[in-house]
């Protein structure tokens, strides 16, 4: 098998030949057909997350077909198309797992972060954390649903049932969530950095009623705002944009420091919350909605060996929608 490997923080990924991975008990081996490139991959590559295991193969928006099955796997079989998400394993025994909040597990494993991920021709995954995908849809367009879509879904649920939803950072997650929100008959307001014309055009094409720069005030007070860009300075801007009793959801795993802001923009029962990871139930729920709502992702496909280029374009804000690697 081949894999794009990160050897140290900030290093370029290098293509390596490795022995074929062998699934253990309860595991499957997946032949990767597509893997989305997520902003979290940038945080892994740049060493911005704690306890990264080196060398590591990034990538956690994986679509592929099972080509080997370990013992004690009952529901999956060779040839099935599956998705492998960020959440790769949980202990099942800590207080959070027992409460049904496995996204907050005390001893989790994450695909492409603490266990090798999908920037490769193959990966081994815990069978319990793989989502059967069926045969509808193209592999490359499905891949971003496995994180951008799942975290977007969880963040939209946490935003509440309000009608007017702001999205700060209209990239992979933003353009998926906008489609879900429109399907739910909500109004979407898209905020982009530096007045990004391409991102704003995509937002309008997907049904946003307004698109502007992150510093702009929306035409109406928002019921909720979701922040996907890892920029702490957006938090005060979003708090100013939401109405009394509104909510601001920080949806990233990493964000730059939030600057000091006056209490007056939090007062009147505005709320500031964060999203952490996902649960398997999130995946089951969202994949049903994605099919019902006919979600379509806007993707730019790169061959696996050009993973560094895809990461660089994501870092520089040159991508519209999502990047996807294909072996």
C-alpha cells in the first residue's frame, strides 16, 4: 500500500510504500477511493493539536470499499462501500460514553490524528465506526460529508431551530450546511473573509439570501451564527450579529485566541457554545438527511500524491467548496 505520511510538525507529507495493513479483530481494511481534505488536517500537519502520534497518515473523510475483514465483524463484508469518519474508536465505558455522549469520550481515537487515516490507498478502521454508504452518489462528492457534513450537521442542530442562520467561513462545511438549512426552509447569511467573491457567489447559488464580508452586519438580526473559520476574532462579530437570546456556535477543533469583548454583546441571554467531534448517531441521522435533501458538494479533486498542494490551497483560502484526494 501507499500512504502520504507526516513525519513531524510542519513537515511536508511524503509518499511511502508500506506493507499491506491487516485488520485485527473487529476491524476492516478499506481500499480508499476518495478522501476529503479537511481544515482539521491542516491543524494536524501544522502541529496545532495535542498528542499527535508521529509518523501519522492524515485524512478522515474517507470513502472506499472493504477488501478485508477481521474476526468478529458481523455486519460488514468485502465489496461494501463505506465511509470512515473522524471518530475512529471510543472506550464505551467512561461517564460520557455511558451517557450517550461518545463524542466527549475520555479515551477516544481519531482517524488521521491518533490512528492512520485516508491519505493512502488503504486504511484499517474499527468496523463499528464505519458507515455503509450504499451505491448512490459519486465517491469524491460523498467524501466531504464524512466530516464537513457531519460536523456541520451537529453544529446546525446545536444552533437551534431559528429561521435566520449565519455561516462564518463558507468552505467545505459551510456550503453543505447551507444546503441543509435551505432544505429546512431557513434563511442563510454567508460571511466570507476579505469579501471572497467566489465563495459568496457559491453561497448565493446555493440559496443564501445574503452574502458579505465577515466584518459586515447582516440585514437582519440572526437567530444563530455558526463559525467554521478557525479565527477567534469572528466570535465578537458573530455575537454582535445575533439577536437577544441568540446563539453562536464555534464548530472547529482549533481556533485562534478570542479577543476580549464587552459583556454587553453577550448579555441578554446570548449564548456561546462549541461543538466537539461527532457521534455515530450523528452520522446515521445526517446521511439520511443528505440523501433526502439531495445535498451536492462542490469539490476540487487532486491525485493522492498532490496532497501537499491541496493542503496549501486550503491554507491560502484558494479553494471553493472542498478538496478531495483520490489514489
